[in-house]
């Protein structure tokens, strides 16, 4: 014989009681989730606002370095002098703003002491420069625009390569640089220069032999740190 089990008690209206199940979230839970999303979004925007100008400054320095290396190779391959000329710079890179900086690229008509300079693209015709659309870079407008990036006023505004790929500039041009073996061009993130103790800049160094190197200001961790032992050490 089967045991009898009682069923659910009857309702007042003659029906059966039903257990209700809750679905979804409460208003408090939704407010907590939305608050977390807002906080994370704020952190992300802050990080992007800082990394954006830094990336553009690095990109501008890399573009300038690439142009210098390209002109050096063109001088060797075409047996012609080449030069890069700074046509605009930012005289006040320490204050925030859009930023300025521009340069132009040329190929000479001789392998020494050129009398005519053809702005890229190189046409190979002496005395005629019909096209020049590929030989200019401008940080303020156009394809190479970099908001908030400035090319600081350089000590030397023109670099010339001879047909061997060496920098033809006079030795006094190298003397103006903090490092006598190179001519320096500084690209800076203007937003970091306003009241900053550690400027966020990238220095393109062009050496006498034509080689190019980029140095990052914030990445120089060994400026004030010595290494090795002193020449006058008294240690046994």
C-alpha cells in the first residue's frame, strides 16, 4: 500500500499555492554595476589621453629618422647629394598647444657642391622641379599631422649627405649639439612639458657617418646612475 503524502494547501480562492521565483537584478545591483563601468571607463580614458600624445611624439621622431635614412640611401644609390631642411619648428615647446614642425627632402644635381635641389619625388632632370608633393612633412596639418607634438628649435636646420652617404655638414654643426658626435633634433610631447620635471621627448641623433639613432627622454634610466669602479679606487 502506498503512503499518503499531503499536497500543497489550498488557496482562499480555491486554487493551489504557487512558489514565485525572482528573475533579473535589483536596482541596487544595477547601480553598482553601472558605477564600476563608469570608474573603469574613466581610468581607460585617462590612460589613453596620456599615451596618445606620447605615441604621436614617437611616431614623428620615427618619421624624421626614416626620412634621414632614406635620403642617405638615395645619395648612395643615385650618386647625388641629398639634404633635409627644417622649414618650421616650435619656438615654445614648453607650453601646451597644437605644436609645430616641418621639414623638406631634396636631391641635388651633383655628387658634390650641387647648384640645384629637386624636392622629392626625384625627377632626375637638372633645373626642373615639376613635382614636389612627396618631399614635405608637416606636424601641424596634412597626412603627417601630430596633435600636441612639437619639433623644438634645432641648432642646425639643414643636413646634407654626400654621394658616399656621409654627413657633409661642417664640423661646427656638430659642436652645437650636446654630444659633439651628432646633430640632434628633439620631438616633444607638449602636454608633458607644461610644468613637468621629466619631459617626454624623443631625440633623433644624426652621426657623422650617416647613422641615425632615436633616444627617448623618459627611457634614459642611467643618466644619474654610475656603473663600474672608479679609476682611483683604493680597493684591493
